[in-house]
């Protein structure tokens, strides 16, 4: 026997409810406001994160050891927004290293200098000229900060997210300005240390317009990567170069070789390129400050790994002064 009139109406009502429910479900699944996207089969496909998408990219090979700043430029330009979002999603290992206080990053003497009544003079008292005229050294970053920063850089390298080479000659390292360091660590080093010190050390060439902006990056030397760096001048008015190490458990540098070799200053010394090279052994935590046009190179590393943090100081838009000011030398530099 059939269900009868009442039974038929009940079946039709149930069918209508099921149909309405299915229609609403399908509409929600295909809605752009949902947590997924409709797949060709009608199901739901989870949207991957920026970090996952960035990890799936195939970065161009780093090959050039000279003039490589535009290597793979189209790839990096096209994926800039995605990579920036991916770095934002990647968790931090030592979050304080991105924006440390002077007490967290600097050796005690340097941190105290910044808190003194005359910070620039206090820092100058800690700065010594090296065996190379025009190259000055200051014990700057603490061993613990260097160690934590190296661990953070290793964490970034192991993320699987492509990293652009730091400059046209170094193939391996990190553009710190792109990774969240610009407004914290780099700002402190540039505005409170590198900028004011370079103005006092090189007053005929460096004044406030020459240190208006900075570009910060790290470089890495090791077997199987970059072993050395050929002679060059920096794209900077002034350079701050800090050796990060590593340092062994015994407190000695964890690398051998890799001395920095200097000649003369381009556009200032007539025989800049012909002068005999003089070497400087770079110790962990020590910052070297020199004019960007001071010709230099990194000798081959013969053992271990060496990483450096480098800050290029330049004028707005990246311009570099090569001619001294005509007016008398003025006092410059205010770290407060």
C-alpha cells in the first residue's frame, strides 16, 4: 500500500528541507568569505598559508660573484609581497634581537656610553684606529647577543623560504632590512652609533645628509659557499662591519683566515689602488668603521664559518658623497 495523502506530504516536506539544506551548504562552500575554495569536484579545498606558498617557490640560482645584485630580479620583484607575508608568519626564535635595547645588544662599556651625558665623546673614547689609517674599531656587540643573532639567522635559513642574496658580490647571507630588523636593531646601530661616529671620524665627507638612510645585511663565509670577497668599494658613504663569529666554547673565534685587507680610499687617495694592502684580523663582537670608498677585500677563510653584520650608511635614495665639503670642518654627531 502507498503512504497515503498525509504520508506523501510528509515525504515532500522532508525532501524540500534536505534540498534547501544542500543548496545552502553548496553556496557556503563556494562563497569567497568561506575558509576554503570550491574544488572542481564540489568539495572544499583549504587555502595554504603564505609560508607554505613561499616554501614551494623555486628561487633562481645564485651564481655571479660580481654584479649579481640583479640576479633573478624578476622572481624577487614578483614574489616580494608573498615573501614579506611569509616572514611575518614565521615564528621567531629570539624575538628580542630584532629590536634590542642597548643593554641587551651591546657590551657594557658601549651601553654605558650611550647613557652618558655626552654619548658621542664616550663612544669615541672606546674607538681606536687600527693599523690601517682610516679604519677604526670598537668593541660593540656582546657575545650573548652575537650568539643569539647567529641562532636567529640560522632559524631563518632553515625556514625553507627563499632568501635573496645580500648584494652583488656576496651570494650568501640575509637582507636584514627585509626581515624585520630595520626599525629596531638597524635603526639603533645607524642613528646612535654608526651615523654619529662616522660624522666625527670623517667630518669632511660625512655629515647628516650622508647618513640619512641605511641598508643592513649579513654575509656568511664557509667551505662550499663564499670563501672570500674580491677587492671592492661599498655602495655607501660609511660602513659599519661587525663580526658576529661564531665563538667557540673556549671563547676563541670559530673560524680561521678571512682577514680584511685594505688599500687606499677611492677619489681621495691618488694611489688608492696601488697602495700595499694592510690586513686586519676581525674578532667577534668588534665593529670596524670606515669610508665606503675605502678599497678592501676579505681574504679566503681556511676553516670554520664566519658571519658578519654590515651596515651601509648613505644619503636619501642611496646616493654616496665622494667629494669633500668645501666649508671648514664642523663638529657633528649627536647620539642622544
